């Protein structure tokens, strides 16, 4: 007896599949992470992230121009300083690389895209941790909050429109919001890296920012075994006034992403991190996978799980592909 229910009817052609697709991605849903380094005369390739570089100010400007032309929603800046110290003083220096790059790009492109900044100390400390250290070598949560407050004011003054709080310190959203408002930056938005896990997928990023880290960050980033904790962290950040919450990494934490998306009344973002990028590029270079299909599939899965926006190193490439498809 022939079946009467035939779901395959809606899969018979590419136009039909496109018509009934449940998940769609727009270029404006993509944000491009970028590394801007001090002391470079030309862009420096990142070996573990083929196709990515540490930028000069000029090459960063050209990349932002490409992103705008492709329709990418924004750029997230990370600074790579020449000199580091225990306090990460370069993070609050108005002329430090991150604040200088932010000012340079925001003045040129702030009306055409959303210039965002990573607010964390790890790129600037000689010990590589995301906060200042106590006498016993542990990260001092409350002392770090004061550094974050100063960083927030410096980044907002430089022109950052969204501050990405990635340090996973308790109370960071509340303290940064308080500092921003007191300094007259009430319109500067806070992106809370709410569910940020202590993942093995950050390896290539360490090269990208010339990390000095020894040891690990397991006392402040989350245990990969914990799902409920990710939602708890997001709810705490919402209560403290986060404008956006984020799950990081993306692909191995889609369950957490779905939980946060179901509970959040603000936009939910996800970060497709350096290790996710590097694994795809390495497998593709060996001819083991269809690179373009996997990139599109991975982004679709992240949005399908609940992300409104995805930070991805393929932002420009995917935005250009989506534009061509339209």
C-alpha cells in the first residue's frame, strides 16, 4: 500500500528546499572578530588559523570596508600589545593598541557598522589570565572588576558601541554598567559572555593574541560538563542588566545555547571560536570534507539552536556567499 504521508515532496528541488527552509541566515547576523596588533608594518598571518591575520590599522580598515560591503553586521576587535604587565595596563591606556584601533575604526566606520570591543585583560597581562592576581596567584575577582570598570570607560570613550565582557568574573555586568553610566556612556551596550566554557577549542586564539597564559582558566570559565550552570550564568547577567548574552564556544554547546535562547528576553549570540574554524580548515586542506558545505551547515546549526547573531571568522566569506545566493 502506497504511503499517503510523503515528506519528501518538499525536498524535490533546490528551489523547493529553499522555499520551505526553517532556518535562514542574513549577513547582518554575522560579526567578524579581528585582531589588531601593535608594532606591525604589515599583516602577520596566524599559522593555526589559515586565512586570518594580526592586522595593522590600515589593513584592519580595509577588512572593515570589505565587511561593510558584504553586509556583515559588525566587527569585534581584539588588541595585541607589544608590552604586557601584571595589571594589564595597556588595556586602559587611551593610546594602547585596542583603544587606538577602536578610535581609528569607529571614526571612519561607526556610522556604517557596529564597532565592538573585547573587554578582558588576558591579551594585556604578562601572566595571561583574564584578571589581576592575588598574592597566592589566584585571580582576584573583585579587584578585577575595578580594572574592567576602567577598561569599559576607556573603550566607550574610544567609540566602541558594544563591550564584550568575556572575563567570566562574578558581578562584571553590574560593575561595568555602573561605571559606564557614571561616566556618561549610558548608550554603550553590554554583551555578556555569559556561558563561556573552559574549552580546548581556544588553542588557535592563544596564538592570535600572543597569549602568555601558563596553566588554565578553569576557576572562572565554566566546566564543559555543566549545562544548567550555563543558563544560570546567563540569567544572572540578565538580572545585572546585560543587553545581549552569549554562549561560547558555539558548536559543542548547542544544548546550552538552546536553553539560553528559550529563557532570554534579550538577543542571544554565539561565538564560533578559533578551534572550530581551525578544525574545518585543517580537514578541508587534507581533502577530508567539503569545506563550503560544512561552513554553511555549522552556521545554520548555531542559528537553528537559537543564536540571533554569530561571531565567526568566516563572516565576510559567508556574507558574500549569502549575497550571491540572493
